[in-house]
């Protein structure tokens, strides 16, 4: 017989209610943890600096995890991921602030550095790597630093997260025009914390993205100019922050970078118009984007792209404003790359010989 889960957070039948580390007292951070009994194990746990972190607690929903069948485990993991995404949504205002800061940094010529260790570092690398093909950003403008270096992307280098010296050195390489976004599920990882501290001393803007709780750890507010605490709570597999915390962190990073790029004019409607078509798939996508945006057929889209030198934005402006490539380029320059504004601009007077 399959075990039936009690009601979930939204009260749906047959699902257990997701517990909240802050709003519902006596839940993820306390109820069902080893610290509720005065045993040698619990006393040892309380003496650890990590023992009280919400991400290190035992999740009462996943007790008897080893007794569940594969489908029940999958369901539980995905239900908890949904909780993490809901927590990220609750932090939409600070996430929007981070997006605005990222856009401002890039507009003013500064760089953005995403810093993390372990899963957080790999998510930083993934986010930075996706920006150039998706939004046409230069690789050096949004880059990532993972504790342990590039090899840590493919092979675990867990001890590297404690390398405070390396983190500090990274932060010291920043300047006042840069933005450093430190990522730490637990909030206490030495590598990103040191990078944030050093970057603040250099005058860079700093953001901490964590899955910890500001209510339980008010001292986090002093670690960066902006702290985004997703408060995802305990994991299905105790302490494995690659699960719910990782999913929520990736969603938060997606939101930050996408909102920033929209603000920078990297989209027209919901189309990615600053992509660099470096593969057959992306060339096909570029043609479809131009065809959709300019309301032309595939052949006309290919002609526009050819005449625009492969520049998607320029091709769209040419198609919608009825101008040549040179005029489209002038309009995009005047509109700072925003396609919608470029279409509405009046023609640039041409000098006559």
C-alpha cells in the first residue's frame, strides 16, 4: 500500500502542507529535528555553528524517506521544490532591486561577478554562461567565480568553500562600478562571504542571495548592501541544498538576469532580440524571431537578416520601420538598443554630398 501524504501548503487533498520556517512556528526549523530531545547527539548538534541553520534541519515531511517507493520520493522532492519557488516569489521585490542594480551596473560600464561554492557556484557558472548566447552580453561583463576554480564545476571540491583568502582576493579585484552577487544556500560559506566583504571595501555594490532566514539570522543584513533570503527551509534529504534550495536559487537567478536584460532592451515583446546566432538552432531561431516580430514570411526574414549583417534587432527595425540597415543602426544607437523605441523614432537626417 502506498503511503498517502497529508495536506500540502495549499490544502490540496492528499498532500502534506508545506511547513514555513518563519511564519509557522514549530515547523521545519524545530519540529521533527534532532535538537528537540536532550541527548548526546542533540547536544553535539547544538554546539555546531551549522546546527541551527534552517537548511540543515530535518524535514518532518520526509521522515521515513528510506521506506518510500521511487514515485513517492519523486513526488515529495517536486512538492518541496514548489515550496522553494513560492518562497522565491515572495522575495520578488528584493529580486527586482537586484535586477535593477545589475542593469545599472552594465549600463555604466561595470562588471557583474556571481560568486559561490559547490552547487551555488555551479549555478553561478551556469547563469553567467547563458547570458552571452541569450542576450548578447560580452562574457567578461557577467562572469562567475566558483570556489576551487573551473575544475570544481565538474568535480566536487567541498573544502574550497572554506577558502576565505581566495574569496577575499576575488573581492579585492573589483572596483566601485562593479556588482558582486554572492550565492550561499546556508549563508555562512566563507568563500562568497569574504568576496562580498572585500568588494564592499572596494566600493562595489554587493548582493547576497541565500536560502537562509533573515528573521532567524538578522545578522545577515550586514553581509551585503542587499540580502535576498529565500528561507526555503529543510530539505527532503537533510542538508542536501542541491535540492529545494538549488531549485529556488536557480529560479531567483533566472528572474534577476532576465528582468535586468529586459530593462536593458535585450528583448522586444517577449522575443530575445539580442541573441548571437552562432549555431544552426540559433540561426533558425533568429529567422523565426525576425519573421514573428516584423510579420513577414521566412524568406523575407532571411533577407532582412542578410541585409542587417545578421543583427536581429537591426533586421526587426528595418522590417517594421521600413528603413535600410544604416538608418536602423542609427535609430538603435539613439534608443540605446531598445527596439520598440527605435521603431518609433523619426528618421535621421542624411547629409548630402
